[in-house]
C-alpha cells in the first residue's frame, strides 16, 4: 500500500529554495482553475524554475 507521506513537488521546490510559497500557491491555483499541465511545466512557463532547479530537486530526493 502506497504511503501518503510523499513530498509534493511544490513543497520540495520550496525546501531547496527554488520557489517561494506565493509562487507555489499561484501554480496550484492555476491547476485548480483547470490548467492540465504538470506542476513543473506551469512553474517553468511562468519563469519560476528551470531545468537546473528540477535537477536539484530530483537529486535532493535521493538523500
């Protein structure tokens, strides 16, 4: 059975300092309003993160 304690990407990006709380909330709000893109896709399109931030986030999950 899958655990529900997995970190959400927005929380992880905040943890590593790549996004602010306000930026995460804006992306989540866009998703609530019907944007079907993935969290990372929206954040990249808004200029909040880049491929380097995604790489750092993925690496941080391995620790």
